[in-house]
């Protein structure tokens, strides 16, 4: 997603709305996630401000029952991008690519390319644990049956003998 800075400069200080879809280049194929981006951008002297949100529908594997599931990943954002060269200044590197300078994002030229920013935002937003539903019962630790569909007949006596000491502690309380 690229923003044309001269267009933003015309409406200086006012937010301009953008809606876009961006296929992220994660694995380099058509299965890469598609981000739906709702963005507002404004130009203030030597800076571009962006705010909004994005969402992506992702397919993953439940951490408890190991079934494939789809989930919606969303993220809100607000960022400031400092423009290193202003109109009339040419550095030979006017490619609009974002770099980080300390804790500040910077770019050169009249185009702000946000593709890498959204790719990194997506990667940082990945959940540590995916669940197919909040009350997923998972798999039986003895026979491996999916407890969401059937209750197995395994008993706790079939547990690994290395856990016997913990079982005794539980019974004492």
C-alpha cells in the first residue's frame, strides 16, 4: 500500500480515508494472508500520520485439539512517519521505503510505502495459542480422542507412573 505524499500535503492537517486490501508476502504464494486495511492519513509539516485498523482471516491449527480452524485477527494502529527530504530536495534514494531511526519511522521521497510496516504488524500480532473455540476440551492424554466429539473411557489410573507422586499429593489435600 503506497500513499502519495503530495496528495496528502494538499489537505495538510486533515485526515484522508483509504480502504485497501494487501496480500502479505510471507510464504511467497497465493496462500499468504490478505489484510483488509481501513486507514486515515494526514500530512503535518515533515511528517505523515496514519491511524486505523486492519483485519485478516487466518487458517491455523487449534493448540488443544489440533483441528484446522479459521480465526479473525485484528489490530489497531497509530504511527508517525518522518519525511527525510521535502519537495525539491533530491537524495537519489527517493523510493519511499520505511526505515527505523531509533524509535521513529522515516522515509524518503514523495511516496510512503506501507507494505513492510503492515507485514511486520501482522507478524507481531500472531497469537501464541490458537483455539478453535474458547471451551475446546482438547485431546485425551491417554488415547488421543478428540474430547469435543466423544467422551472416551480412559481412566486417570492409566496415567504415566511418573505422575504418581503428584497424584498422592492431590489425594492428601
